[in-house]
C-alpha cells in the first residue's frame, strides 16, 4: 500500500493559494460595487474653500476676498540702482600670514570679504585700515588691490 504524495507543507501552500485567490476575488467585487461610473458632473466636482482645503461643497460667496490685480507682483520687485563704489574701505578682521589669507570687514556694509596674500600691495595685519576693490569669484566675493591706509 502506497502512502499519499501530499505532505503537510504542500497542503498549507495550497490553502494559502486558495485564500489569496479568494481575497483577490472579494476585493475585485468590492471595487466593482463601489465603482463611480455614471456619476453626474456635480458629484465629481471638487471645490477649494477659503483656507485652501478641498471640499465637496461650493464656497460661501460672502467670504469671497477681492484682490486688486495691480497689487500682485510677479518676479522680483524693482531695485533701485545705487552707484557702486569701486574702491571701498574696511578693517582687517583676521589675517594668517603663514597660510596667506584673511578677511576684511567692509566699513559701509559690515560684510566680511575674503582676501588672499597675492592681492596685497604691502604687508597687513589685524585691525589695519585698508582700501580695496571687490571681485566676484567662483567661491564668492574677494578683495583685490588691497592697500594699507
């Protein structure tokens, strides 16, 4: 007498397959039952309320805000072209002679500007007043033609 070829694990796998197939069929039927085909246009329209939330009710016309189209600015606001000073004055806030670089604090804008030893016309040290020009480089603004006052 031969024993059955079905083992416990085979039976369990078969049960899982059947359960998965049954769940899939149930989900399919549920989707078909709740399908929204044939809805009217009014049922499909969504509205945005005064707070920016999506709702299914039209907004209250009493809460409507009137915006003047001339008050809306697109892009960047107009900037006043101020004459740019070519030669600026500043104070050396930090300078490392061994590494050959430092920073100058612009007296007008209080901006810190990088300076390299190659751009100096003479030796400088911290707290010296200097005149300089600014050149925009790849890593940002840099002082050039630096002279001690």
